[in-house]
């Protein structure tokens, strides 16, 4: 099925789903009246709802950072722990722009 036909098909099913929701009828009653297979209605309802949810979800652009005060002597390194447990050590003299680029690269994996 090409993209145009798929979009038209999804639009048709979205229209039927909207109509069912506004009707106050159960899915089974609505499908019976419209002569639609309930399994097919349920399939497209789930597919289109999941698609809507995916559109609403936005990827997190930032990850939480915890800064711990070091009790011992000052270090010449910066330690960063990623959410997956991966630890990165950078020299304290590294530029913040370089750290940002490295973090973006690591978090994109």
C-alpha cells in the first residue's frame, strides 16, 4: 500500500473511531451498526492511538546531573556518570563545549 492510500485509509479509520466515541455506543454496537469487523476496528483504534501517543512524546533533551562535593583533595579530573551507569572521566582543563559535544555523542548511542 503506497503512502497516499495508507494515509487515506488511516483518515477513514480515524473518522470512524471519532464517530464511535461521539456516538456513546460501545465499540461492538457501533461496529454492528456500521457492518465493520470489531477486530479490524480494534486493530486500527490501537494503531492510531499509539501513533498519537508517539507524536505527543518528545525525547528528553537533557538528562539529570548530580554534582557531588568531593570531600578529599581537589581532583584534576571531572567524572560524569550517565543514566545507564557508564562513567566518563575528563581532564579538569577540558572546555565545556567539548564536554557538551562528547555527552551528546555518548547519549545518542
